[in-house]
């Protein structure tokens, strides 16, 4: 339904990635203790989103492709560890329990699908060199620095011993705005799809800043493009594969306000002053 009503559709890694798979796998030391239902649910989700990734309306960014490949490598490494723990080799496979082998086969399929998704994602990449996109990235990073919207998902994705710092969310949101700006002369309605509430909160907080009263004399081009394109944000339901909740920019803004307190919102005025030169230049392009 999303692909029928929106174009282009920007996909986040969390929409096609492992969900809680990392958290589940790294907490177990043997194939037999893995939850067969969780593994099969992940496999079902992957098969659905491989089909989605093949759609010509879908776009990703290089950072998403890299994250998918990183997930592929880490689950491959985990599988090798589980093989070693279970003493599995070509000689010993026939003597292993059917339950163990079923879980191992599902993980094999998950790994194969991840490699395929990485290839499909690379085909769908939108790699923007435009200076306005780079400025959007920096502005959204600044907003995150002040609002502290993003949550630390290191443990969920298997990073226990080090701080895993990445800016994929900020880049996705920046591309989202860039797409809207460059779709205003078409009949397209862009959308972004994620399973990560950080994406929605970043869009909500950034739109509150970018469309603030303090920038009303300078943000005409962006404001007009957002009105014209009427973009949507879809957050996937992790309990029901294939279902998502739709948010407009307004409802994203209202939802995001729960992620930061009122005192931080007072910083919007100072941020607006910092961002004025960019919006003035954007209007003159």
C-alpha cells in the first residue's frame, strides 16, 4: 500500500534489518536454546522486504547498505561461534538433532538473505553530493546534539564493548528533506519507512526548528515543498510484519515533543539564528 501511494520510498536499515535478532542470538550459546519462532519470524520479514527492496520506487543510502553488510558479517561470525560450540563439522552434521539442524538452516537462510538484501540495497542507493544535503546533515546533527533524541541501540545490535557511533539516522532524515525539495515540481508524495522511533523524532524535532516562526521569512522554499509533496513517515509495527503506522510532519512533531522537555525547546530560537544563512541561500537558488 505504501509503495502504491508514495514515491520515492526511502528505507531505513531497521525496516529490512534483524530486528531483535542480534539481541536474541548473542544471549544464547547453542543452537538448541535459540527460539525457533523468533528465527522463523525474522526469515519471514526478510522475504517480505527483499521483495520491497526490488521495487523501483524504493531508495536507500550508502550507509544503509553498509549497515546491512555489517549485520551480515556479524551474524556470519555468530553462526561460526555456534558451530564451534555445537562441534558441528561436515563429519558430525548427520549425528546432530533435528531441532539443532533446523535452527542452523534458518540462520543459513537469514545470512543468505542479508547478503542478497545488501546487493539490492546497493542498487537502490541514492548517493547525493549536493551541498544542500550536506548542510541538512550538519543541521540535523546539531539538533540531535541539543535535543538528545536518539537512543543507544548498541546492545540490541550486538555492540557490548564499545560505543558504536553512527549518523545513518541523520543522513536518512537529511535525504528525506532533500527528496522533498527536489520533488516539488512533480506529483510525487515521498515517504520514509523505518522501525526506529528515532527517525520519527528526528523528523519531528527538525521540522519544528526548520518551520519555526523565527525562520518564517527565510524558509519559504522548504515550507512550500513540504506542503506540495505532503511527505509521510511510516513506523513499522514490530509485532505485526508488514504493518506500519503513518505520521504526517505535524503528527511527527507532536510525537517528538514527548522525547524532549520544554526547556530544550527554548533553544529553537538560537538554532534558528544559526540556520538562517542556509535557508536564505536555499531560497535564492
